C-alpha cells in the first residue's frame, strides 16, 4: 500500500509489489525509490501535490512500514516495484 497524506485529500492505493529486479532495474535494490503506475501520478496531479513526494509504504501482512520516493511512473496498473529485503 502506498499512502500520501494531503490534508483534506489523500492518496491511498493498494498495489501488488514486486522487486525492482523484475523490471531490469536491479541497481535500485539499494535505494529508497519505487516505481509506480501512471495512474498514481494522474491522481496525485489532481490533488495539486507539491514535489518532492514522500510516501509511506506498508505491508500489513508482515507488519512492516517504510517511507520512499518515486523514481518513475512506468509500472503496469496495479503493480509497484521496490527494494525488497
């Protein structure tokens, strides 16, 4: 799940998460940036967000939470790619 708190408006979306190595971007394994789908930036633009965006990403099943930025909005819809480890 990726969340961005924007006061009265917020961005909260659930994505299926895969390691960045699945899209030949293994150089991102040591970073704190993720790859999200284009619909995410479309939604964020409609909320008039300020850049640089910081997201909270959580895995409810594992009880883990982290924070990250977005490198690119090129993932297939419903998917998110990030450092897993």
